[in-house]
C-alpha cells in the first residue's frame, strides 16, 4: 500500500538534511589534525548505530523499493565503518615504535 507523501513533511526533511550538511561541514572543517583519529573513532561508533538501524528498517520493510534502499544503506554504512577503522589503524601506525627505534 502506497501512502501519500505530505509535502510539508518532505520540506521539513529536506530542510533538516541541508542544515545537517552545513553544520557537519563546518564542524569537520574546523577539526585540528591531532584530533582526527579520535573523531574518526567516534564517527565509526555512530555509523555502527546507523548500520544497525538500517538493518532494522530492512527487516521490517514491505515494499521492494524500501528493502533495496535499506540494503544499500547497510552496504554503504558498512563500507564507511570498515574504511574508518582502516584509516584509524593507519594513522595510529605512525605512533607505534619500530623494533630498531630508540626510546
């Protein structure tokens, strides 16, 4: 069963999306280089929650379009989490001592 889309709700959702984009850009662009690794770890935790939410949406979806969109969200969220952990690991590798280095 297809529900009619309320134009006001669509406009509100679009406004929130654009506002979140601007705020996210401003916050991330002002982060110093030293704080990138902790920020990436926090973003990975948040994205893990988003992946779980996308899985819940996929499990309760009735419409094939909603199922496909939820599975795409799970896939993209998972790629982002894994990529974030890879980047974090590479950044932390710079601070590890090598066997021949002096303390």
